[in-house]
C-alpha cells in the first residue's frame, strides 16, 4: 500500500491548501504535526534546503513547497483538477497564489491592515466568499477565532522575547 505522510502544523494556510487538495482527490494520508520550535529530524532530513514545513512524503520520496506539492498531487492522483488545465489560466493562478503567499491573509487583520477589501477588489472578495462557502473547504479550515488566538499568542511571545 502507498505510504503518504504530510508533515505540517494545523494552523498553516500552506498546509490547509495541501490537505484540501488531498481531500478533493479522495487520497488518504497521515498528518504529522510538527513543533516549529523543535523540528523533527525527519523534517530536517526531508527538507534540508528550507528546513520548513510542508513536506509530503510519498513512498519515501519527499516533495517540498506547497505550490510544488499541489502540482504533484494534481499530476499523481485522478479526480477534480486542482490547477486550471489551460496553460495561461494556470500561469495566472500560480502568479496570484505566489502573490498571496508573500502577503498577509489572516495576519493582515491582526496587524490592523485591510489590503484586500471587497470595496477595493470586488472580484477577489466574491471569489473568497465562494471559496469559503464550498463544503470541503468549510470542513477543513480551522475556525478563524482559533487561528486568531494562536497568532496573537505567537506575536505576544515574540514581542516579549525582545
Ligand atoms: N513557501 C513555503 C512556505 C513554507 C513556510 O513558510 N513554512 C513555515 C510555517 S507556515 C515554517 O515552516 N516556518 C518555520 C521556520 O521558518 O523555521 C510553502 O509554500 O510551503
């Protein structure tokens, strides 16, 4: 039987996109929760370049970086497409995925910033609402208040350590 393990943390948006992709494809996997303050030797072994989550381990072969992992999942398993099939649409989707990765997400709210408001970007706002209303997404995203509490505690700890 194929071995499939995902090294990650419950609160990471990068990991949530990977878990949602695996669930959309109907693929079973084992989730290995990492402590980012004390990374496992396996994580360091499988991602020696960045030493970061996420790593998808498929039959002993590690795949790193969430967007690369999404590509791998899409090509490896049957089921609904994760990426658009049209090359131009795919390139555009990839561009925006990278753009959002490098910006805030929930962190923008905690920092008191509102970069992507519905007023400024109605199409993006509509897409975000549609995304959150999809049942497989709703069932697999941790509650926003739990995420907010986690990141607030994290930022307080960072500030206290300075
Ligand atoms: N570009 C990477 C980002 C991965 C990333 O930033 N991982 C964070 C957690 S969300 C991490 O492992 N941080 C620990 C560290 O930087 O030491 C991806 O898309 O997978």
